[in-house]
């Protein structure tokens, strides 16, 4: 079954070699127009799409007339600054022709790892998707240093897919999938159409980047596939240089699909319930307990006590008045604000805090029930 058939949210990573002509340094506009047309067709099916796009540095280095070869960090950052403008302008212009709004998002590694920034990025992206826009994400190369880099946009794509609970991650690149050996040097190398588990043998098949334009090779794609499949997303690696690359996948173009090992919802609930260290406790009333067991969010009105010192985005325990653990989740407010709005109605939040925050203390997407585990 094609990943496009069942996926509701698809993250598509576009490599530099596809966007930028290696000989001239110019944008491959006709190719980009075909990609945007493919995205528009997918959106007409009621699906949501996020693009993770390389190409800013490659475009910017030509605009700034930087020399060929490796760039110093500050030169890469300067090229990214110049190239991001051109890249964003191209996406905005082409998508406008499809009656779609393109929105640029620049991320660093910390934006997907530090929980408060993670929540902000996730909320912004969800709002853009709900409004019908196509977010176009790139690593914020203008500020990222070696210590806070993803290293390549394959891994950035995987992090975004994980953060957003995507059903599929498509890596459009300069290779048409995984082979048993490097097909450039081994005539007996066999293409692998499907991978159900990323074993040491699979990892050993990875090779370096073919084009020389991008930072990632097959090794980075395997790492990306491991991240994304563990978060519930199927991962497709395919050669994307042809016009209408997404349509080509649906028509049967050669690719490798790495199958997810769980669902996005289950992966997120497991992360919240078992990985994060709780920093506080929310004690809730009987009505709130009932609401949570029915799959609803935790509202401030149902909170009777706030314990601990936690910040927005920290994990907290949710207990009933008898001290039984009901759930764990990510708090939408810090402890101080939580204390002020505990027991209050949602419509009162702005008047109490002086700003319009979230309606929920813990949104149901950020909450994992543990009450059933306690009963077993």
C-alpha cells in the first residue's frame, strides 16, 4: 500500500541537489513548480503537508559570489541568510499560484528538544496546518552553531515528523532508496523496496552523499528513518530529480519504504508516560477524572491543588483527591500561573493572568492516562 493512501499528515524533505542546479547555482524553478503542484494535489485530498527544504546555503553562496568548496561557519551563515530570502520568495510565489499560503519556519535543534520551545513550535505548525497553509521548514543556519545543529535536513525532517505526529516522512534525494551495497561501485548491488526493522545489517548498507551539494548521505537517512519510524511514521527514500516527484512515487517509481514500528499517538503517549521526569502534581476533582477517562483535556476548572515548581512544557503528574495517579502530561502553564487559575473557568484566564493562554491546563494530545495501568 502506498504511504500517501493512508497518511493524513505528510512531511516531505527536499534536498539541495533537487532545488539548486549544481552547475549554475540557480533555482530549478520548473522542478519546484511541479513539486508544489504535487503538494496541492495531495492537499485537495484532505491531507496536510509540511515541507522541510534545503537549498538556502546553495542559493545564497551564488548570490554572495562565495568561492567554490567548503565554507567557513560564518560564510555558511551569511549564505543561509541571503538564500533563505530567495527560497522563501520562490515557495510563496509558486504556492500562491495554487491558491496556497506558504509559511517559513526556521528551527534549530533546541527547538525540537527543549520542551517549552517544542510546544511553541508544535502549536504554531498545527495552527498553520489548520488554516490550510503549507509550512516550509529549514534549519536556522544563520544562528545555529556546531553544538546546536541537526547536521542535515534528513534528521530535521525526522524530528519534525516526530514532533508533529506525522504518518509519513518522504525523503526526496539523489538516490532512489537503499541498496545492499553502493550501486555506483558494485554492479551486484540489489535495491531493497521495504525495510520492516532497522538492523545492524541495514545500517551497514549506508553510504555517503552522492551529489556533494547536501550535508546528508544514506547514513543520515538511516538515522532519520530510525527516529521517524519509532515515532510512528513510515519513511520513504526516493530519487526526486524528475518533474512531479511525489506523483512519480504514487505511480510506482522505485523507492524504499521503512515501516513504522508503532503509531504516532502511541509513540507520543509512551514518551509522555514513561520517559519524562514529572516536575509537579495537579490534584483534580471527580468531574475532571471522569473527563480524562473519556478522552478529554484537563481544564483549569477541574484542578483543586497545584504542587511543585514546574515551567510551561514540563511533565506533571495528575492525581485524584485520594492520591491515586490518573495521568501524566505536559503543562500548558507554569506552577505560579497554574495556581492562580486552578478551579477557574476558561473564560476567566485572560482576566486573571493578563494574557490569553491556552484553554486547557493539559491538552489531551499532551496527556497519557495511567489510571488503567494502576487498576491492572
